C-alpha cells in the first residue's frame, strides 16, 4: 500500500528541488540594485503621504470575515439539498441543527453590534 505513495513522494522531492534550485540560482546570479523606490513600502498604487496617527478601524474586515463565514456555511446547503431524499429524516435533523447553530451565531453577532456600520 505504501508503494502507491512513492510517485507522489518523488514528485514532491523533484518539485521542491526545482523550486529551491531556481531560488538559489536567482539569489546567486541575479542582479541586486536597490534604489529608494524599490525599497519604499507600496500598497495598491498609493505611496505613503504621511504615517498614520490614529488606529485604523477594522470594522470593514470584521464584516468581510462574517460575510465569508456565512457565505461558506450557506454553500453547504447545496449538497444537502441534492442529497435530501437519500438522507431522509436524520439528514434533515442534522441540517436543522446546523441552521439553528447558524442562527444563534447570527443573532450573537447582531446583538454585539458587529453588523452596525457607523
């Protein structure tokens, strides 16, 4: 049974060796000409005007993470809907419990004010 994994191991070693060799060759033979522009921080096409004086609000990121969380959980409804007849009542009960847990999480987030955009 271990023989089935030998090609995967060989491929992983060859790929890792190829990547390491390319990085090593580029590091040794590649040009290194640092300039002020190359060493300056860069973010989405905007150069820094001044350093931030206040804390950056993370409200957008919290909303984005909550959206991803509930979106990924909502994607799990599709396979359940396809297999509902094969799962019978136990599958329905499991999905009902899943939806209740989602609802409790949504109400908790709503009560904590994470969905209020102010």
